[in-house]
C-alpha cells in the first residue's frame, strides 16, 4: 500500500527541485548577459579612448594617403603607422617605387 502523503511529498520535492534548477539557470543566464554587456561596454570605451591616438605619445593621428597607401601620422611626435596589410602592399612594390614612397613620405612629413 502506497502512503499518499509520502507520494505527495515526493512530487512536491520534485517540483521544487525542477523549479530551483530553472531559477538557477535563469539567474546564470542573466549574469552572463550582464557580464557580456559590461565587456562590450568596456571594449567600446577603450576603442573611443584609443581610436586614432598615437600608441607612443597619445597624440592625435591623422590619416594621409600617399601613392594608394594609407598611413597614420602622429600630429605630435610625427611617428608614422601603417594599418594591417598596408605595409605588405608597400613591400610588394618595386625597389625604386618603395624608395620614392619613403622619399615623398619624409618630404611630406619633414616640414
Ligand atoms: Zn605620437
């Protein structure tokens, strides 16, 4: 003979167990979503802070296009920075083209 009150308790426990699991899962999801949002916000803040800033002195970078290659030049320390792929492009040029590029670059920036 099955004790009905025991059966009732078992069902109740099962319900709470399932319910608790669901609550924990939802809480974990909310926490992960919040952390992801904080990470994105921090990344965006860093980007805003460093975008077009010189990595050496923190000065403003100005983009200059020269012979089809874009370089970023610091308006403060005059450092010159290449974006990904642009240095490769320059290295693929013929020696005299490369020489002329740098000559013009230093002529442009020397002033
Ligand atoms: Zn600089």
